[in-house]
C-alpha cells in the first residue's frame, strides 16, 4: 500500500491556473480521527477568492483549496465508535462548529481557507468533522451541501423560521441563493429572485421562483419588491453582498421583519 498520495495545492495565491500537483505523506488516523478517501469536491465562490488571495480572513500563504468534499472512510482511529470503514461521509465546512454560536476561534477551523482543504486523494478528519451521507445522495450531490446549502438553511431557519406564505428576496443565482430558493419553495414561501440575466431568471422560475427581477433593467429592485408585496415589504432578506447590497436589503424589508447576514 502506498505511503503517499496525490494532492493539488497553491504555493502562491495566483488563481487556479497556478495549482500544482504533489505527492504528500498519507499518514494514519490518530485518536478520535478517521482517514477518508476523497471521491468528489465541489466549487464554491469562496474557493475562488481563496485561490486569488482576496479572502478577507486569515489563512496560510500556501493552501490546499476546496472546503466541500465527500468520500469513503478508509481507516478508523482509536476512540471512534461513530464510524466504520466504508461509510460515506461529507466534510463539515467548519470543522469545530458542532452546535451553538460560531466564535472567532471556531471560525478559524474552516476548510480550504483557514485550514488546508480537500483537493487531494485523502484527508484525515476528526471524528466530528464529517456526517453521514443519506443513501439517496450521490457523490456528485453530497459535496455541494456543506457550505452553500447549510448557509441557506441557517439563514432561513436559524433564528426566526420562514413560514408558508411569507416572502423572501434572493439576490442572485449563486450557490447559497439557489439552495435558498429551493428550500423556501418547498416550505411554501414566496420568493423574489434578482439577476442580471433573463436566462438565469427563467431557470429560477423552473426551480420554483414566484417572481423575478432583472436588476439591469429594473435598477431599484427593492422598490419593485415593495410593489410585488402590495406595499408591505418582504418578510426576510438574506444578505451576502455587504456594502453593495445592504441598503437595498433594508429598503425592501417590511416593518418588524427579519434580515439575515449570511
């Protein structure tokens, strides 16, 4: 059995074109750890800004990218009763965030940025750093959930849960908002999706969007959202754009409604 494995890394953060392939020691899981053979990874917007060095949080100068991945448990360390060889598992995006409030210290355990990532054949996780993949999800599907989908779910249900019939605007068609659209639609909520692309808005409608606003042709999408809700304003907003979109989020929301920063 080989004692090394192949891994991609960025010796300098100059984009994915600067990825290099190397062989690194495989190692064995220690106390309360498991060794996972990585079968698939997914790409998030965050991975792109890590790769070009514009990610606004601390991390190593040279990094193995990719926070979201899934694989098969290949070796189990001592003190691990929760997992067995052959289990299918995806990685937790924030390795030490098991429950409760996210602290700065816990935030420094995010894969593919603050910690090294999953773009290699193997990864050693703490036993709490993975969860079980349901049988109905494939290795193409499971790696897409840890970062974007859990962010969307937490934004909609982490504080005051979104209720059927309520309205939430979704600013774009990236990973977080695409998951938020599907979750909100399944919950019976109304959604207002914004995009600069008519084609993307049509796809959003296919996924269940109630309304679509092209912000290239309708510059004040917040005012349009107020019209759509008959002057009441939306019930929740999910804010990911920061200073570029924060004011519009405030303008669109109704009295005593809720804004989530994802």
